[in-house]
C-alpha cells in the first residue's frame, strides 16, 4: 500500500492540504485524523512535506509526501501511525456475483480500501469443503494464505445494490469479528478493528512484556498479527508452553485489550514476570 502517494488535481495549497488529509487517514488508519486538531499543522503546512510529484498507474496526477517526516510529526503530536506493513486482505462475496455486479463491487471496495490504506483483493475463494460443509476459520485462513492473503473478509447476502447490508465476518490469526453493513463500511469496520487506538498518554506508548502461551505452538503468528503488536520473539520454550518477548502498544494492558475478543488466545493468569494465555486451536 503506497500510503503517501495521493491523487491530486493541481498543485495549489488547497489541493495539497486536501491530499494531506487523505494521507493522514491512510497513515494512521483513522478517519478522524483528517480533521484532528492535533494534526492540523500537518495540513496547513502540507507543501513542505512534498517530496515530488508523479504519475499514477492510471495516468493520474499524484503528490508523493515524505512519509518518514509525516510519521515523526504524527508521533510528536501524540498520535500513532499504523504500521506500513499492513495485512493483505482477501474479500469474498457469498454468493458470487455476476460479472457486472462483481466489477461494481470490486470498484467500491477498492475505493474504500484506498481511502483507508488497506491492501485488498476481491477473489472467489470457496467457502465450503467438497462435501458442502462450511469451512472453519482455520481452513479459510489457510486458503487465503495460498492466494497470498494474510486474512479474509467474507460478505454474505444477495446482491441487491451497493448500499444493501451484508453479513460480514473478518477472520484473522488473532481473532474473528462479525457485523452487518454495506460494501464501503465493511472496509471501514475492518480497518477500525486492525488499527491501534490513538496514543493519549505514555501508557499508550510501545512497551515490551513477557507473554507465556500454554497449550501448543502457533502462538507466535497469532501474536504478530494482533493489532498494536510490533514484534513477538521467542524467549523460552518447554514441552507445554512458549514464552515470548512482545513489544506492543500499551504493553501488557494494551495487548490484553487487543486480545479481549480472541477465541484462540484466552487469558489464563500471570506468573509475576509474564502474562499467561491459553492457546486454543480451532477445529
């Protein structure tokens, strides 16, 4: 996802300020960043963050902002940037659409995803096994991985227009989340689940904590894909558990909040120097 390359009409200060608002939404993952008073100086000073101008893949004019400088300014303003390495999300509509309806859905999903800075692809992955039984979360994630996806977003419901609510389920390696809404809000809700909350105090800064996972291997990928987690490295292991050094926004408290809806990593206890979770594989 090219977060800091924004389509633009003209190179006037007003056009650059509009482009900066779009870049801030992508950079933080949060819609309110476009009008956040804490980030107002980036908008007003947008011209000084310009690196160059370019031509996009469809021949459109673009401005390329200095991403590193913007991220430093976001941090200095007490806000947090979303990691540039974002989960590639495969979107599946069930039942599949006819060609024209599929093209229209793809255009709407890609428009919303570009606005929020989320890389996606609409793809017809089977949702049932050979016997016609619905695939579970683990099998869907394995299927997504075969297509290069990190997670999968499934929208179920008949095609009766872009504004008609569908039943959505987001499957990640850390959690599953379900809701109802039209195409564009499916992307908005997905990003809202993934991005870290704005930092409002030192307690929201990145911190390292020890996390022990009991019940089998597989926790490292879950931890690394949990929203707000920067890295998870194995510190120790034995026959029944693995202990990780985890750097996450808000430390142990932030990690606990991010995993509060997980059905695969369930909080067990604390051991004094480590937070303990129980790993529960999905059948």
